[in-house]
C-alpha cells in the first residue's frame, strides 16, 4: 500500500473542498482501510460525465485499497433532493426509481472496480423504509429548524416567500442517516452537496459515532457551456453513449471548457493539463486539434483507444463530408402498423425517453434518409429500409422482419 503522503497527493488532486482539511492525513495515518461513501439518487436513466467526476474519485480510493460504499438512493430519490432548487421538485414513483436504478448501475460498472473486495453496494431503503414514527421523531430531534435554514437554497426560498415542504427539510436528514447506517469515514459529492454531506457528520456524532469527513469535487459544466451538466437540461454526455455519439458531443462543447474537461472528464495527469492550458493560451496548440484529442481521451477512457479512433473517423465522415456513416446498426421494426415514432426512437436507443423524442421531432432534429420528419405516427412500410438520424450523431437503419 502507498504511504499516507503518496495517497494524499493522489486523492487531493482535482478536489474542491476537504472538510475538515487536516483529517485525511490523520485517518490515513491510522493505517486502516477507509469506508468511502458516495450516495447517488437514481432520478434519471443515464450516468453522465458529471457524475463520473465523483465516481472516478471514488475509484481512486478503490485503487488504493479502500472500500467504496456506493449508496443507491432508492428511498431518497422518491423524496427529491432540494439542493440548488428554487421550487419544489416533482416526486418520482417507486417504479420510476427502480427503473432508473437498474439503468444507472450499468453505468457505474463502466467507472468503478466492480469487486466485493473494494466495493459495497447498498440501497438506502434497507434502513430508511424501516423507520417508524418514533425513529423519525428521534431523528428530527437531532437537528434544529435554524440549522436547516442555514442552507443557501432554503434561505433564498424562505426570503422569497416560496414554499418549502417539511419533506424537503427531511431530505438532508435522511441522507445523513445513510452515513450513520454504513459507518462512513469519508463522504464524496459534488460541490453543491457540501451542506448535505456535512449533515451526515453531524448526525453520526449525535448518534455517538465518529463524524465523517467530506470531500467535494467541482461541478462539470454541460455541453451548453453555461449550466452544470444535467439530464433535465439535456446538456449532458453519458458514459454509455456510443463512441461516435460521445466523440461528437465532446466536439460540440465551447472551447473555453476544454481545460476543465481535460482535468475532470478525461482525467489527464496534472502536468499534461498544465501543458494543454499553456499551449491554448500562447497559441502553440490549435483549438480544433486539441478538442479532437479531448474527444479521443474521453472516448478511450470508456471504450478503448481503437473505439476512439473509429469515433473520430465517423465524425469526419458525417461532419466533414456530410455522409451517412458506413457502419450503421440495424433495428427491427415492431409488428405494429402504424408505428408511433417517439416510442420507436426510444426502443432503438436513439433517445432516452419518448418525451425527448417528441421534443426533437418538433425541433426538426429527426431525419429519415436525410429528410426532416414532422409526423409522429408513420406506416410500417414507410419506415422499412430507412436510415433514421437523430441530431447530428445518432443513426439507425430500420428493417422489417420477414
């Protein structure tokens, strides 16, 4: 095992805040393997590169021999995290959450070391669903209303006379109970999760345990160049996007995001990120070629170098020469006639949901053999043998079964 000093050098790179700052050295110096918690609520189907920033930090702990404790928030996802919200969040059903959980776990497997020796996967319904009224009252007695109102988003909504439900007040307490249940030494999260994660430390101490320390990571800006990467905003890249789609999305980001993506999304060594930053600043690196390298690095991280080269070639074929790629996967049409196109696009894996498909159709972003589609319902014979394009990078060739 690496020495505490060597581990600290690796683990602190790219972090935003470490609270308390001196405890990491102390805990590593104890010579024991740490339990490192990361909680993620499955409120959408994809694992984005934004999520992967924190997941890859968790993997670093695994590579150093520590135990990653991955909390799938199947219970808290139904409550809804109010962080960075200006209004109440729509509640999800248990069925919706289960479907999202199955999807995101596949994405987690592309990032983490999926081995019981360094990974523990837990669902927080295991302990939270069992709380009775006495347990809930005991939990609420540990924290004051004044403490909860210290949260910036709650403060703003309170001052703006916006409603805050008691259930939203409960969310950080429930997340904190996850840390109590799994005896976390460290909790990881995005920078917007610092307050929630510190609640875990507070509750651990008030239940007679040693409080966890907290390590947060910067938020990755989405492909729009303005807001944090989010599935609800559609400005995301998923870790399981096919290589060509992933490369094309990377090529679409604004130039000013390249350095952040090299550091947070591609995970380049610090000295290489510094060299890229210097080269872009002094003009010795061409932005277009540098972005191509970024695309290759990110695709290679999740799919391998051969797939990265193929994705770049496919990008050139579509964007430089305006052609349909040579390699277009096929998809068998269902037996229905007529066919509801949004559902077909979802089933073919071109979109995440029928609602996304309807939005793209209305925006003119769906084409059949190069012609824009406006109808949502089409005959089966019309679709047979057609190449469907969604956006600039997603293609599928439809075929009728014999």
